[in-house]
C-alpha cells in the first residue's frame, strides 16, 4: 500500500493515556491528506517547547493517521523511509537537507516544500530583536546553509514553493517546481453577493472608510506603522475607522499608543477569534479595505484570505504583494511608509469606485486560490510524483 510520510515541524504536547495536544488547523489539514492520499499516511513530529496556537486534545489512536513522535535529535526511523512512496518535508528549517542521500537506493520519492528564499531568511534574521552579535551569527549560519539547501532541492523528485519569492528563487533548480499560495479560506467562506452589494452601497454613500488588519502583533508584521497611519489620517480629517484583530508581544504598546494619540474612537484592537465563524464574517461585513504594512516578503495566507472576504489590499511594496497585486489587480502597492499609505487612502477616499472594482477582481483571484483548490493541486502533484495517477 502506498505510504505518505510527512516530516512535520508542527508542535505537539504528549499527555498520559495515549493522548496528544495538537493545533486544530494542523489536524484538519492532516485529515485532508488522508482523504486525498490513496494509502496510509504517517506523520513524524518532534517534542519541542513551541507554543500551540489553537490547541485541542486528541486520542492519538483516533487521529486517522499514524503519529510517530521523536526527540529533537533522533534520526527518522529507517523503516519509515524504506516503506515510503513519498517523503514530504519542509525544507525551511534546514534539518532534513540530508534526505536526498538517505533516499538513495530506496524506491520512494522525496518532495520538499519551501517558503522563504535566502533573501527572506536574511531579512527575518535582521528583523529579530536580538543583539548584533547574535544576528551576525545567525546571518553567517543561514548563508552557510544555502548551498546545502539548493543541493537538496536540486536532488529532490519535486519541490512545492509557497508564494512568488521562493518559486522565483528555486524553480530553476528542479524541473518539477509547483507554486502555490497557502491560505485558510474555503469556498463556503467567500464573501456573499449581498455583502458585496452592501459594501458598495456604503462606499457610494460616502460612509467613513473601514480599514482592517489581522495577524500576529509583532515587530515583523509592521502593525506598529498602522498607528502612525491612523494618526496621519486623523490629522487630515479623513473619515475612517480602523479595526485591528490579533494578539502578540506588541499588544500592550499598541493599546497605549491608541490612547496616547487620542484614537480610541477611530481605532479598535481586539482578538481575532476563530477564523471561520468569527473573523471571516466580520471582515466580509464590517470592512472595505485591508491594510498590510509588512515589509518582509513572507508568503502570508492573509493576502488571499482578505481578498476572498471582498477586501482589496493596500500594502507595502514587498516582493510577495507586489507580484500578487500585479497578477490580481486587486489592490495597490506603496512605498513602505505610513505617509505613503495615507496619501493613497486619501485618493481612494475620493475614488470609491476604484475600491469596489478592486474588490470584485480580488474575489475572482481568491476563488482560483481557495484552500480546496490549492490543497488538491499539491496532493495531485504528490500522487503524480509517486506514480499513482493514471
């Protein structure tokens, strides 16, 4: 029977009695792997102290896939590699770059996923709140890994690249390089026609622009720039409301900033809530424009998710959003500064039809990149590599 072996970086907590705590999104994704793979699915996970974003308790024997738990330094069991039709592994953490050699002489195929090119990894290192010495050490380590990474991607049976930057950087290394845009928005979650009409009517009435953002409140997100943006819009007398959804290390600083700048009537900060039943309906019904102040070209799912909710995107000109904007025509790019974003919002305030038209284009683009579509294309790729497709 065909065996899919996944080496997952997702966190877990082991409990007595054969129970584990896993992220619910991870488990839902694994259920789909089991549905779309014509054989047994095995997942290797490692014991770590990484926090779990949305933890749920499960009986390991009832997960629907075989769970193999290893300590951080343990090798992958040889028997798993012997029996695998496909070994499917993330390359970004660099711990499985030896697998092309390990798979020599075995009938199974090796497929890597990759999210960040070298430039993205280096940018993330520089954005970390660490000492200069530690950042320099991390930069040197990352640079030294790049030749190993490129060799591993070249020797794999296929690679799957999340987003434009990774695909641009590595697609020439491997003749089978699939690009995908990972996200969480499923077909039933897309904005409804009635919600689109209501948004267009509010925009045409001249109602205050409703700006929205969601994500992790950390320095890499750029969310701190949104307070400066709100302050600039307030000084210019532009009618608007900004809703921020998320939690993270900058939450206290952002709340203090909202109060200090006198923006409590203009800017709200609250938890995201559950994605499907809470956040998505709010975005569909209570926002007009998604503002994305991220400088790093990270392949975030929030781009497609916002578009699927009917929200065009006004974002900083990083390599990820610049390419997606050019392909979708579902928003605007600006120089990475709050003042540039404020100037564009002033123009959009005077041209509401541009927002309405971009919303329609964004939904069309997002439908082509729905969770189901992306997942099915990735699994079809794996089955073809394994020789299981007719």
